C-alpha cells in the first residue's frame, strides 16, 4: 500500500518530542569522535567530528520505534549508516542530534531531524529543537508549519502526548503557524542585502575545505563581489535549523559543502513547502539529490516564485 504521509508525519512528530526529552535530560559528557570519521572522508577531522552517547541512544530509540511500526521501510541514520547513500525505497532519514558540537558545548542550537523519503525525494520533514521547543514540520504539498510555545513557560505538556484533558492546556501553550512567518523586508534577489548562513562543518583540509574558504571569503569580502558582499555571514551549527530559519524568514540563504542527507532531508521539505528552494552548492546544479553533499538554500521571492533564481546565480557567481 501507498505510505500514509499524514500518519507518518504524526508519528515522526511524536517521536521527535520524546527524543527531545532524552536530549534535554542528558549530560553530553561522554564525547567521542565518530568511528566513521576517517573512513567516510580522510579530510573529516576527528577533533571536529563529534558524537556523544546521547546521539547513539536517540538513534537507537527512534529506529527501534520506527522498525516495529514500519518493518518494511529502510532506515538511514547518522550514527549507523556509514555510506550516507539513499535508495529509492521508502526510507526514514534521521540525524539524532544535528548540532552535536553545540550540544557538547551546551549551546542550545540543536535539533532532531527526521524525514521520510520516497523515490529519493524527502516528502515528510520534522525538525525539533527541544531546548526552544520549536518544531518545524511539513508534508510535501501541504505547506510548512512551526509549532512553538506561545510564551516562554516552565514545561507545558507536549502536544503529541497530551490526553484529552490536557489538550486545552496544550492549546493555551502552543501555536501552530504557517511558514514563512516574515516576508522579506528588502529588495529581493540581491546578494548585498542578504543575511546568509555558511557552516564550517567537520572537514578541515582538502578540496572541499579550500572551496569553503574561497566561497566564504567571496561572499563576505569585496574582492569577488565588487562591493556586493552579503550583509553578514552566520555559522550557527545545525544544518537542519539553518534550513528552517530560511523557511521562517530569519535567514535569506544558506550554503554548505560537506553535510549529509540526514542533515538536510527534513529541513528540505520544510523550506520547499515554505516557498523556498534547495539547489546544489555547485554552479548549475538546479535539481540536486538529497545526498548531493553541497547545497544552497534560498527563501521565497517577495512576489512569488522565480525571483530566487537571481540570488542563486549571484551566489554561484562568487564561487566561479
Ligand atoms: C553537522 C551540523 C553542522 C554542519 C555539519 C553537520 P552533526 O551535523 O549540521 O552544522 O556544518 O556539516 O555534519 O554532526 O552535528 O549531526
């Protein structure tokens, strides 16, 4: 039978909230470097490629749950998948903690990133930051949404786990709003009006590192853009949350070379359903696969589709 995307969305939403509790109550002291660090790419530096017991425990919990509910679907997760290769089969894609380095440093910009893909395309995405309790969620064709606490509060009941009696309290504590929340305030499609995220990632040498340095310098500096450089660059440490920030309107664009399908699959559904666009991080790649490893994400144009093309070409131009 065809997968029921609404049901899958609801299941992922609830699992993300439960996994969030595991993260907020954990102590990130048991830090290790990823075992796959050197086998996946010799330029991934072990000192910048961290994993904690919590990453592993969350992956085990989420996959255990999904395996018993959907035994025939494939699983692709950061801590257990050593190739990062996606197949056309129905697949759950998980990054248990996107932003492990932030987690290790008690910096609360982290997320659980959970997606479902069909025929190599992510079609359901849930990105949850358990510290801010903001959950971004989307199903292809149905729009993107942010469910968030109305007011900072001690600990409201979770939307997914509420009993009928608790439901009223949940409604009083959380609002769900369609994305994007903000319309661009500036002329659209101009690099020199953008707040753009880049990430340092965990590759600190080699060809991708050189491309990153060249691209960052080109975007932030004057020599390539001839006075048209971005307003500023941000490196916040979670690919999934960066994509959601573009969807929400907090960032205009995000470029990264070196991340994986599990970092971007869920955010991909959120940002495209919010009217944004994901293209390849290399010039000319208009239709990248979700495991392309280098991406450029831009928000929707002010007057509808199409205008984002100008910005995409400006960023690619900096790289060229
Ligand atoms: C990392 C984060 C980071 C990005 C890296 C990712 P992780 O994911 O998304 O922002 O720069 O490329 O690997 O390792 O914290 O799950």
